[in-house]
C-alpha cells in the first residue's frame, strides 16, 4: 500500500517527523488516521491505569469495556483511512458493532449488489 509506505516514514510525533508527500486528500486522511491513533493511545493508557485498581474494575467494568471498544473503533477507523481501497477495508472491519453500522451504507453505495461488503 502506498499510504503504508508513507506512514512508515512518518511517526506519531508531528514536530520531529516530516510530513509525507501525498495528494491533499490522501494527506488529510493520513493526518486524521494519526489523530485517531493518538486518541486510541491515550484511551488505552487510561484503561490500563484504571484497570490497575481492582476496586475501579469491580465498580466500573462496563465503562472500562466501553473504553476498550472505543480503542478498537479508533484503530479500525484509522486503518480504513489508510487503506487504498477504503470501502473494502471498511467491509472487513473486525469490530462487529462498527461493521454492522457501516454495512448498510456500504451495501447502498454498491446498489444493493453487496460488492465489497463482508458477509454478502
């Protein structure tokens, strides 16, 4: 994937890393994907810190599970944005709740033929 190659040279540190050379729309997708990664990393760290306290885990397990789902959602969305074929990547999303939300719109965009939609 061309965007993956550009991303290998680009880190999550926008101050020290040069921006990849890409068409404007592709660059915007890359930058948004990086922001999603940053948010995911912060959420993951918060989840780890909260899970270190057994009392918090007992009292707030459902909220901790939602944090985990948010992390997975951010990861999947960033992967979609980096894909050369975003529709195909969206159809193959591993997080079921996100895939179920995306699937109807993807199916409509393919005229009901189900092209690129996982499970059809």
